[in-house]
């Protein structure tokens, strides 16, 4: 009875070991590579899988998730012979577990070394200033170069990102001085542009003011001329009206007599003032014939020319 129990215990242990060796549970986003008698046999998918104990063995295990790989910092030489320390990170994913197992003895090391050599090659084609501007170009160039080789290793390179670009301290100081000089240059240009605009504004204002003054003087001259013309016209019209009224009065009954009397009065008054205003006195030849003079004046008024004297 004791011997039977020992045998049963041994058989139970063998059964448990056999079950453990036979049943393989693969987690999600993982893969296991099975070798049968030392040769690749199959790739176990996630879930429950059955293998033959002592004939099949799990040779490799792979994670199918996206894996970030920190690429060690390295010194690169730019096109203009400047040292530049570059630090980056690489993202990849195992897409073919069989190739990842047998395509390279260490695909992670291979990817890391290829990323470093490709990075040195890409940086060597660029000048120092361009390396800071062309990060996207550097990232895409490294991914395209690595992805072609990584396909033989069952790996898909998703992207590469530069974490840091560190030039030497001397270059940093020179770059800082250049940035400071550029900012001072922009400030001086902005100040000169402001002064230029100020002068333009002043000149424009003075020109517009001069135009406005000239327009005002022009309008004032026009107004003065129009006023003087209106005054002359009004005076002429008033004079013409007065002449017409005088002519009408002369044509009226008794008008000629009134004119004779007025002319005689003016004659006598003017003759009387000659001695008061001048040292020389002009005496008419027919001074005694005042009536003849008046008759001559009246003849001019009536007919426009003097009547011949007797």
C-alpha cells in the first residue's frame, strides 16, 4: 500500500509537470517563439496554446508593444567642423517575432548602433545653425535609414526624436553674443524706422498745411475780386441810374431852366474860388458874357456839342 502511494505520487507529479510543459498561456501583446528539436516550429499567439513537452521549447519571448529606446548621447561633427553633443530617443515595435529571434543576435543593440551611426552621418551634412532648424528632417532621415535595415530583424522603427542638442560652451557664448547683436540691430532699425516715419509725418503735415493756406489765400483773393467787381458794378449801376434820373428831370417841364440856374451857380462859385486857391488867375476871354457861356453849356447838354458863338 505504501509502494502504491509512492507510485501514485510520482505519477501525479509527472502529470503536473507534463501539464505545465504542455499548456502555455501567452499574455496580450506578447509572443513566444517555439523550437521543436532545436528548429523553429511556431510562434504562439496570445491566449492558451498546447506544446509537446520535452520536444518543444519556448526559445524566445517578445513584447509586441511600442518600446522607447534611449539612444546614448554622442559627439557629432557638423559640416562646419563644430562638435555637437546629440541625445535622442527611438521608438520601435516588434512586428515579426520569428525574424526578431533569428535575424539578429541582439536587435536592440543593432538598432541603437545604427541610430548612432546614421545620426552622425546626417549631422555631418548640416551646418551648426541648420541642426537647430532641421530637427524634423534629422528625425525623418534617421527613421528612414534604420527602418530599411530593421525590417530584416522583424522590427518596425516608428519615430526618432532628438531630446537635446548641446554645442560646446564657446559656441554657446558666441551664439548668445550673436543673438544679442541681432536684437540690438533690430532695435536700432526699429528706432530709425520710427524717426523716418516721424519725419515723413511732419513733412506731410507741413505740405498739407501749405496747401490749405494756399487754398485759403486763393479763395480770399477770389472773394475780394468778386467783391470789388460787385462794388464796381453796383457803382456803375448807381451812376447810370443817377444819369437816367437827371436826364428824365431835364426832359421834364422846367428842367432846362433849372439846369441853367444850376450851371450859372456853379460857374460863379468856381470863378470865385480861383483867387483863393491859386496864385495865378485864369480869366476867360469873354468874361463879360456869362450868359453866352451858360448858353454854350446848355447847348452841349442838349445836343452833345457847343453851339457856334456869334
